[in-house]
């Protein structure tokens, strides 16, 4: 056992040494990721412009380092394929630094969905490039090499998880036994350090040199068993289910349901991966050889169902990023299985290269997911507005009498653009337009969250939603009602009907104003501390026990507690926490 442990330690040291010598630029990116990640983790939240600017700056650096790691690793493998020299290395490093500098400048302050999806796709392309670089394109055993890389990834993941769990256990035990009162952020610090300073060098240290050929006999038994006796039988059963569903469609003359597209996409992606990994295994197994010959043809029918279902959805509701990704994934799956099934000599690096091309096209350029989706949905939105005389000469004309169904359609478009795109690209909407607050002012009607829906069996269901509690509502007499949601570290306010509740994080005070006149101020932290001292941890069981009452010269306030969470031992005293409850105000 001791000898095995020594061998393991020696292998770890060897892998770290190899990665340091071979991938120094990548490890520098990993170190930058750790440093910036810890800085972000240790930032104390304040609702100030300075804090938000610093956070945005660090986020840009973090995203740049994360992308830089696979790019520099890819660059190193390309350099090894070209033949290493100091001049070539400087050229490749300079190009990658320039690309990362451009990328850094394009990162927006607000990391909206469109940017993050493109960023993830760009990272995926970089990782696929890292995988394909040593074996593109006329070189045997690419599938075995990829399997070794995948195996090494899971080994690294396992070792990193054990290390992270062990370090967390040690720190937690020391903290509890010796009452060290360590900051809870230390656990995230340990995670970042484990990823950047252990996982990355350990993984890279076990990547084969480009000049080293794969062992012809390499194929871990666990993978052979997994593919042969678990994954392939499951895929075969899944295929039979899809064929049975097709027969049901033909007999009952139905149309494919929407969920079919997602089911077939994941089934198709897994199928291509399995065909790729059993390429060499089939040479010694007739069962796998027959599967490899038949399956690429058998999957064509399910792919046909996928394209039929998604085409109908697009014709009815237009292109969205999600539907776009289903289509391009389906196209790549179809091209891959046709190439694998009908090519006399399949070169799998081309399959991966096709995935890289699809990913980059989907992320950037005029044919990207978001460009096509935005243009298509904007065209449909403008058509709807013109049909209802709401858009004339590039400007919105209000219509408070618009049919409720049309109001709902317009509201749905507004939510779609807010969730998926940059609304500033829509010329006829105000630059700072918010569907939540501005629909009434711009379109003449309140934003509609509820509208009738029809199921396939023609059953109707009506549903409505109203979640606007950021307002003060008058009650009988001189009374008012509202809901308070206070984050102790953030300024906030709620107002309406000339009444305002304004919380200031710096002073931890809640001010009550009526017609811009301050009726009174209460320190929320002191109020909660007094309540805690009185209750001594006993949960309120009645409305009376959950009610805090205090009076000002011009008003009486009843504060009903729904939820309090706070840290009384932090520095400053109320380091973090929140209060949620109802307020009943009665003017005197």
C-alpha cells in the first residue's frame, strides 16, 4: 500500500512538472482565474457605482482568463504540429493575446443571456479544437486518443473532488473545534484553488505529446463494458420506441409533439458520440460492427420526425434561439451519421471539425442564433403592431381599447425580447424600456401575464398572475398597505399614493414619508435585535407574536413578520441578511 501511495505521489509530481514545462501560458491563465475569482469572492457588496464598476471589471478579467486557458492549450498543440520554435511560439502567443484583448473589450458590463450563450459556445469551440488539433486530419486512432482524454478528465474530476472535499473537511473541523470563526467564503476560495492549481495542471500533465502515437491496444475495459452492454442496448430500445411512435402517428394521423424535438436531439448527440467511440472496438466484435453499420441508417427516421416537428413550430411561432439550436444540432447530427454510415473510410476529425464550424456559425455572424432569431421575431412583432394600427411611421401609437388577446401577444413579444435580446436594438421602443414598468405608458395598456391557452384536446384553461407588490395600496380611511423586502446591504424603497418607505443600507434605517414629509425613522437592525432578544429564538405562533408596532407623531405602523434572516455576529454588526413582511400604515 505504501509503495502504491508513493507511486501515486510520483505520478502527480510528474504530471505537474510536465504541464508546467509544456503549457506555461495555460497555467498562467489558470492562475489568473484563481486570483480574480478570489478577489470577486472576497468583495463586500455595496449598492454603489464604484462597486458595480469594479465587479464588472473583475468579471471581464475572469471571463478572459477562463477563455484563455483552452485557447493557449490549443495554441500549444498547434505549435507542436507545426514544429516548435521560439519564433513560432511568439507569433502564436501574440495572436492569442491580441484575440483575448479584443474579446475583453467586447464584454458588456451587464452579462445578458445573449452574450453568455455566445461565450459558452466560443469556449466549446476552443475545447473541441484542443481535442482535434493533434489528430487533424490524416492520423489513425483519433477515437482512442479522445477516449484517453475523456478518461483523464474523469480521473482529474475524481481526484479534484476528493481533494476539495478533504480540504473542506479539515477547514470545517478546525473552525468548529477551535472556534476560529472563519469567513464562509474560504470554501469558495478552496474550490477556485483546487480547480486552477490542481485540476488544470493535473489534466494537462497527462495529455499525450503530439509526436506520441496512441497504443493500438488502448481501450479501458470499463468503457468497453459501458458501451457494449449498457449504452448501445439502451440506444437500440430508444430507437424502437421512436419507430413505434412513428407508427402511432401514421395510424392515428397525428402530428409530432413539441417535446419530441428535445428528446431526439439528445438521443442524436449521444448516438454520434457512441458511434465515434466504438469505431475501433467494432473491429473485434461482430455485434458492435453490425450496430455501427445499421444504426446510422436507423436514426434517419427519428431525425426526420425532429425536423418535421421543429419546422411546424417555427412556422407557427417563428425562430427563437432554442429552436435555432435544435435545428443546427439536428443538421450536424444528420450530416455526421450520413458521413459515418455511408463513407467507405470515415475520418472522425472531420466530424469534430463540423461541430466546431456549427458552433462558431451559431455564435457569431449574420447566421448566428441570436441574429436570425432577433430579425425573425422583430419582423413578426412589427407585423402584429401594424395589423393593429399601433406602429405608424416608426413610432408606437397607444391603444387602451385593444383586444385582450392582442395585448397578450404583444406582452409575450416584449418578454421574449427582454429575456433573449438587447432591446436597445428595437428602434420604436424607448432605450430604457422595461415591459414590467413601461407597457402602460408606451402602449396604453397594462402588461398582460395571463391569457387563455388551448390544449390539443381543445380544453380551455384560464390563468392569471399578478406579482406587483412593489406598491403602496390605500385601505379604508387613512390607511395604507404594502409588502417590504429589505436586503440589509442594499438601498431600496417602495412608494405609491404619496407614501414612501425608504431603506438606507449605510445607516440601516427605514424612513416613512408622506407627501415628501418624513413622518419618522426606525433602525431596522435595532428593531430586529430587540425582537430577537425578546423572543430568544422562539418562533412566533400567532399574528400578535409576529407583529411589531411602533408609532410616530403622525402615523402608527404595524409590521407583520414573514421572514427574517440575519447574522448578528458579523462586522459590521448586520453584515448580511434580509427582512420580508407586510406593513399596515395608519395616518393620524
